[in-house]
């Protein structure tokens, strides 16, 4: 696990670049994580406050988003306990 329970986020962009950032567990009850993820996925942008600046990234430029460790609990629509064995 990362220091102080920190999370790591990586946004992979369609142009092949990525943005990696570290953040603390977010405030709010754990039960709200699924709802928050569903709202984020339905949004037209991803917003990240980082180092005093607000980054607003349109989802049309995002290939994928990785968050480590995975938040808990996860929405029911998430495939769990998968194993990565190859990349296309």
C-alpha cells in the first residue's frame, strides 16, 4: 500500500500520454463510493484538484483511468478479481 493510505490515479489519454497523481482517501462514507464512480462515469469531464490548480479533462480525450488501490465498495457493475494476462 502507498504511504498514509494514499491512492494513485493514472489518466491514460488517447494520444498515448498519461497523467499520474497521488491523492488521499476522499471524504464521505464508503457506501457513497459506488454512487460517486457512477456519476463520474456519466460526466462529460473529469476534474482533479492538484497542487492548487483545477484540471478539467474532457472524457473524449481519455482512453482509460486507473486508480490504485481500487476503492471499496465498488459498484455492482464492476468485474471483480480479474487477472491481467496480456495487453492488446
